[in-house]
């Protein structure tokens, strides 16, 4: 059985990517970075697999999930 996809928060995404917070949100608006999903009333996170795919190939990354966007 495959391991479940973890949800990671902003600090983890910042550490994994080396991007600033403003760059991450700009890239989300440009659809060149995975969008976060709402995990509570005041919290959001990213699927770890989406971040791993982006880190592996940021230039050709394209969204694969429908929905999950907090905007």
C-alpha cells in the first residue's frame, strides 16, 4: 500500500524550494507553482508530492490536480 500524501505548511515549502513567500504566491498566481489547499479555517498547506514534483523540475511543472485552490 502506498504511503499517504502528506500535507506540508508554508515554512516547509520555503525551506524545500529556497523561494521567498512573495515569490511563491506570485508563482501560484502565474500557475507556475502548486496552489495550496485549505486544511482548516485559518490554515492552508500543500500536497508534498506536488512540491516534490516542482522541486524536481520547476521549469516544466504544470498543475495536475483540479481544485484545492484557496483563492
